[in-house]
C-alpha cells in the first residue's frame, strides 16, 4: 500500500490531500474521495482512509481547510469548519476540487467513483452528490442531512448510503423527513440505516463519550460491512 500527500490549489488556498493506493496488479481500481469530520486530516482520519483502501479502492482524503490543517480542540475545529461553509462558493470548490483530482489518478477507474464522509464530511459527501458530478455512489456516516441546495425532481442522483445514529441529537426527525422527501421526489436510489444505540460520531474512537458524541463499536463494525457491500454492489 502506498500513502503520500498531494498538493492542489483551490482558489487562493494551497491544499494538501492524502492519497492511499493499494497494489492494483495493473488493474484500475474504484476511486473514493473522502471528506473528514470537522477535525480535519489528522492521524486518525488517515487510518480511516487506509481502512477504506483495504477494501480495494484508491482513496483521496480532501483537505477542506488548506495546508492539511487539523484542530486539537472543538473550538478550533468549529472555526475551521465555519470558515469554509459560511461561503457557498468556497465550500463547493473545496468539495469538488479533490474529486476532480481523484479522476486524474492513473490508477482509478473513472466509471467507479465514490464519495464518503464523516460528520461534517458526511454532509459534504451528500453535497457532492447533489452537485451532480458523475458519482457512482455517495456515502455519509453520521452526517448532517440539511443543505442549502434542494435537488430538482429531474436531476439524476448517484446511489446513496446514509449511516445514521438514531440517537444523534444533531439530526432531527424533521431533517430526516425533509431528506426523504427530497430524495424520493427525484427518484433517488438511497439506503438509510439507523443504528438504534448510536449518537453522533459513532465511528470516531476519539469521540467525547457523552449523550451527543460517542463511539459505538458495533455500529462502526456494521457500518464497515454496509460500506463494503455498497461499493462491491456497484463494481
């Protein structure tokens, strides 16, 4: 397995993504653009990328903050995230640019492209799906479902897998209903899995462990199984 940083530029920001390439035996592999949680590209998220690559895909971790910054406190993470999402054009470009970079990787089969994200990254993965950028499939783990964009009924969406914590206080029942209504209206093929014992950030082993964010081992492992099945189904 080969792991390395890759430089790219988004508007006036220098970004540094992280790529993980499994041995391909000369065969082009599926490509996954991965959006991290609001902490940024930290060592834990790099390990997640390596786990995904072991499923048989080239993974490019998007640098949403520039210069591979990552936060050490929740306040820092919130400020970094808000600096991106407060401007819709910046947010869109930070999402799309690494996906376009992934397409140019010589080891990637461009007909088998996926996005995946965690928390903030889960919302970003679904946002890429809404942009209509030619994805095969989009995956969200404990991501927010709200969006300033509402997909028009005529737009063709990629397949989607949403892995949700049923006890997540950051996603309301109204958010879920609105997401369902939006996706059903455009005839989207989506699977929504709600882990009954989980809160927000259930796949994050470093989560605070309170009523808002907590790691849940079984939900994390089950999510891995759903992700593998989703990717293999679309090969």
